[in-house]
């Protein structure tokens, strides 16, 4: 294996690692945002229900 091939493999591995890490962060952010949105929606529905009762 030449030095060039080794460097190209290391670069490809680095790019793959960074990409997977970014995907993991995006997934965690998506889960958090979805949870927050569902909670806010639930609170809005509860408030609307209380307003209808009055």
C-alpha cells in the first residue's frame, strides 16, 4: 500500500466519522424538538378545553 492510498483511506474514515457524529447530533436535536412541540401542543389543547368549559 502506498502512502497516498493510506492517506486517502484515513481521509475517508475521518469524513465518515464526522458525518456519523453530525447525524447523531441531528437525531438528538430532532427528538428534543419533537418532544417540546408535543408538550406545547398538549398544553394548548388543555387551555382550549378550559376556555370552552367557562
